[in-house]
């Protein structure tokens, strides 16, 4: 059984260890915030190139990591701001229509992959997607797959595999694997 002084020493040691881990947690949060702030402009630039290649200059995205409070102080945040050149309005991606969100999500997802590939130096040969074009009109699906081609070119990917139940999407593919034909 520990004496009173041994218990006090153990409590003090644990208290110091908690303080060190708490300080490390605060420091690492800052590293994560800095990483996002550093990557944000590059990811947005890649996403904007993809959007222009597929849809023209209508949308421009910006990754926002700080916002000003009413008292003038800056606080950490995370939002994707979208500038719509047709309306001239800048708003959060959460305020966009379903179809617009599909385009923007695609551009940002591909941009993160392309950024990661460049940052790590790892080259990937293929991309994969499942039912990614849902909710788009036929005209917009053509633009959607144009963005795929742009991402393939930018990333130096060899191919993209995508799952779709939409025959018009199959027509945009270089090759089709029909699972119905593979059934025994």
C-alpha cells in the first residue's frame, strides 16, 4: 500500500504528463490548421482549373480557413466559398443546388487527389467512382465526364473505372464492362 507521499508523487507525475499531452494536442492542432491553410489555395486552384476545363468560368471556389467576427478578431473555420459568375454572388457550397453541388464536389474531390499525388510524389494509375453523376441532366453529365478527362490528364492517370446504371454514361466511356454479360 502506497503512503501519502507516494500517492502525492504519483498524482503530481500524472498531472505533469497530462499537461504535456495537452500542450502537444494544442500544438498539433496548430500544425493541422497550418497544413489546411497551406493546402487550401493549391487545392482551390486545381479545382478551378478542372471547373474551367469542364464548365467554363461560371464557378470559382475558394477554401476559407478564417473568418472575421463582428469585433474584428479572426477565428478559425472551414468553409468552401463559391463565386458564381452568372449571378455575381459568393456563398457557401452548402447553399448551392443539388446539381451544382455534384459538379463542385467532383472538382474538389479530384483536386484533393491531385494535390495529394503532387505533395507525396506517389503516382496513381487509376481513379474509381461509383454513381458520381447522379442528379445531373444529360447535358451536364457530358460536362461532368469532360472534367474526368481533365483530371485524368492533369494527374497522368492511365484510366478511370466508374460504376453507372446510366446508358448515356456508358456511351462516354472508352470501354464498358457489362456485369449482366458476365453472369454465368
